[in-house]
C-alpha cells in the first residue's frame, strides 16, 4: 500500500548536512563542498534514489504482469526513428499475446550514461529536469540493467532495430525536444513559424547533440551482442536482415522501406500473418508542426556536416550511394559521392 502512494513522483527531500557518498549516476562527489552545496547534493542523491526505487518496482511489476512463454520482443532503437508506430502496431497484434513487447533506447552502461548526459545538457542539470523526465531516465537505467542481465543469462529475446537517415533522425529529435530551446525562440516560433527559421537552424547546428546516430551502433550493437553486423552484406533493397546472437534473434529494419517490407519481415521474424502498421503521425498534433515543416522544406545544411553524418561505416553499410545522395539532396547541397 505504501508503494502505491509513491509510484508516480518523489517528494522534495530535506536532510541534515553530511558528506555525500558515491553518487548513483556519477563516479564521485567532492567532500570539500560547502554546507549549502552538501545539502543540495544530498537532496539530489536522495531524490535520484527515490526515482530509482520506483523504477525498479514499475519494471518488476510490468515484467511479470506481461511475461509470456514466447519471450520478449524489444524495440531497441535510438530516438525518433519511427519506433512508436511499430510499438503500437505490435501491441495491437493479438496473435503475439504470448509475448511481451517493450521499447529501449539503450542497453549498455555507456549508453545509459550518454542518455543521462544528453538530458542534463538539454535542461541544464538534474534539478531542472521535469519529474516525468527524471522518471524516464531512471526507468531507462533499470531497464538497461535488466536487459544486460537477461542477455548474459541466455534469456530469449526478439530485438527489432530500426534505422533511419541520421540527419532526419536528428531533425526530428531537435523538434521533439523543443523544451531545450530558449524560451524566446519557442515564443517566436509559436507566434510565426516562418520568422524563426534562421534561429532554429543556428540552434540546431550549435546546440543539438548530433553524435547520437554516430555513436549508438557501436555502443548498443557491438557492445552487447557477439555478432559482427558489418561482416555480411546488408540487403539494402529488401530493407531488413535477421541475425542470431546467443539466445536472441535480432532484426535490423530500414524505416525508409518499412511500408514495403513490414509484412514479409514480420512473417519471417515473428511468424505474424498480414501484419499492418497503425500509422499515427503524432507530429501533426504538435504545436511546432508548422515550424518543423518549414524547416525541413527550406533548410540548407553545411556540406561538412552532411559528410560527417553520412560518411560512416555503419550508414555506408546499410545505405547505398544513391540513397545517401538522396538524403544529401534533401538537407543541403553537400558533397555528392558517386
């Protein structure tokens, strides 16, 4: 009964002065902090411990409430690659009632730390994070630990990994996380979407964490599965490939071809017949949709930036030159590669 009263939020914590022990998220605290700083650090530590306790409880409850003999389906993806549409579609497919469907952005410890740093930078530290985001960070940390433990023990998983044009991923993430923008810029975009485009471009280029698509594969694929995903040719025109790693089956699926291949891919990977995507374009319901559309239609990103995003071993493995050239043409003049 007590747990039910605290599963939605953590109260502010006031503690007497004391030296803070090793922090739940960072490697160490300085023990030479002033009294006021020690109080603040202690309160932050206690609050994070509270959110972690709730996260452990929620994940435990959901894990066993939805556990099935078929194992778990996990959408393991970076953000803004269309995973929510696929997640909702899978959960609606009644023929997989014997499997639990979940979504994760990271499994590795490095990924968890990186995920936390991104939000810290976006909101200027833990104390500025909304309670919902604190809960999300805590649940991602707990979830990643449980997945690492399950993989290590040979638990049966079906991982689906969605991939997408990395610049499109970043642009979508930039607008999704509009709360990171200065208040003045948010106000300007709300009043006149066309008048804020230059400032949006500057904010995007200077402030957004562009490295997410460049680091995610090495952190989350190479670091967690004993498979060399680059060793065999990826069927670019088919749009998906299936791999085996210990007790896990892994499917990599291209978002750009998902409508063409999803039925065949889900039949082969999960045994689902006549699988259909439940298309829900949530972006159209957001206040920033007009600014997003104008930005996508008009932005001209530097060629150096496009080179950095597209000239990587992972994206050159999954996409051919013609596909990458189309991406470049969409976002800027850039340097085309024949």
